[in-house]
């Protein structure tokens, strides 16, 4: 059965009247969206339930913290709706709507009605990709591309498949665990994947599984349907305070993903994004949690990398020991791939910019196009 969506926090069963009033102040600022399938994963007897914290608003979202665009994505745009940060990879922001509106989303700025980065018409981005032969893989993101109609999604993917140098299409989506029926009950969607995910040009589903309890029977059925259609499924998740900041929980997640044939791809440090203060851990805490989790799983689970998705690139955390952070560029805007960095790591540091001496390794880039409005020029939350 299709999931039924809830867009008014006052309609959530299980909340007290006091909570409804408090959370309405949050949803007046940040859009809210949930469905009845995911709602039943919440343990309402536990006020600290991690699934609840993933999707139910919290008053901590109104705390002053961070920036709207903590990774300066406004500097990556080459045309409206299309980012080109790394040589071989382009991003198309194809959807303004997120499947779950996860409360920790690093693009929380898209929850605002006055921000229009995802484009209903991505033709300019498709044209840019077609005339840029170094791009061999494209990520469809937003928002959640699987909130688009099948017709629109097929048109975008078909257009990309007409570009010979685009070998990989990636779709970033929470749907495999947020609304798995959207995928495994939709033969039209699966047929589209089957048509355009070939032996030489694969479609990858970049799943967003944050907690092992999300890997339900329905989610596993969804993973199977995607595999049978020819897609490759990998997973990426931030490490979040109060949700998965426990080695036992993360280790179980790595195991369950591996057992389901889903490759653990990235663990991310939560970006210093406006509204996300309640999810923040220190770098030292994140590193040790991840290492202890990896100790509990097989080599298949250990494939995951711990990274900060920073303005300058993906900064991989190799180790944090004795007050030092050992880092390298896993991806680099400036081409400094593999560059080793050893920096002092204060106990309270939560982000690359907070490590003394980090500035000698990168410079903030200028915007690539003049017609993209920087969300960081808008007032920060208070």
C-alpha cells in the first residue's frame, strides 16, 4: 500500500499538546514531512528514541548555530541547478522536496520557501554536462529525486544516457528506508532502472540509512528489487548525537547493510549547518565511535570511510590520537588528492575549520557564476 504523508506536525499521533505547540514554532521555520510507514518505526514509549529524533522536530533546531550553507555549495554552481566541484562529477539538484525532511539535513536551507536552488527545469545543467567531456558521473540530488514523477525522472535519466561520456548516474535518496514501497511496488520505476542501468553504465542508489532499525523487512525487499533491476546500492550517513553515536549501533548498521548487499560507503561528520546544534559531536568522539564500530564488523563493513564534506573537498579522518588529527584529502577541489595533513585537534573541535593551521591547506573559492544567489548572504538564524 502507498504510504500516506503527514505535513502538519499537529497531526502526529503520540505528541502531547505542549509538544505540538513547541514543534509548530520549528515547522513554521523548517518544512515538515513524514509518512505513516516511517511513523510506525518510532518507539513512542522512549522520549529519546533515535528514529523519533531523525524526523520529529525539536526545539534545538531554533538554537543559533552554524551557517545555512556550511560547505559553500554556492561556489560550485556552473549553471542554475548544476554543481561541478570535482572534475569528473556533476550534481543536478532536481528536487526541492525531500522524502523525510530529516531534521539534520545539510541542505536544510532548501526547507525554506525563499530558497530556490533545485530547479524544476534542469535543461541548462544537462546541456552543461553534455558539453563537458571530463564529467563521467552525475549525481541526482536535492531534495530527494525519488519524490519526482516517474515520467520526469525517466526524462532526466534518458537525457543523461544520451551523453556518451556519462558512465555512472547516481540517485541520492532516503526512500529505500523511508518509503520502500515507493520503489518495490512501482514496476514502472524499476523498469526504468532496468533499462538505463547496464553492464557498462550503471545506476547507483546512494541510500541514506542512519540507524539499523530502519533496515526492516520492507527495506530489504526494496534493496532486493533495486538489485534485481540492475542498480548498485551503497550507503552514506552522518554520525549524529543521540541517534547513532554508539559503536554497538553503528556496528549493527554496518553488519545489516553488508548482509543486505548494500555497500557501506561514507560516514560523515555532521556539517555545522543552521538548525543542527542538537546533533553535533566532536571530531574525536566521532572518530573513536566509528573505529570501535568497525572493530565489531567484517572487512565488508570496514570499507566505510569517515569524511568531512568541506568547502575544499572531502577530508578523510585517518586518526585522532594524542591531540593530533591525521587527515588527507579523499576528494579535493584544488586537486590535492591524498594530501596528508597533521593538525592539532582541540578536544572541543567539531569541524575542519576549528583545527589550528587548517587555513594553510585551502583557500575559499569564489562563486563560479554571477547569477547564483548565495544563501550565505541571507540572514543566519537566531
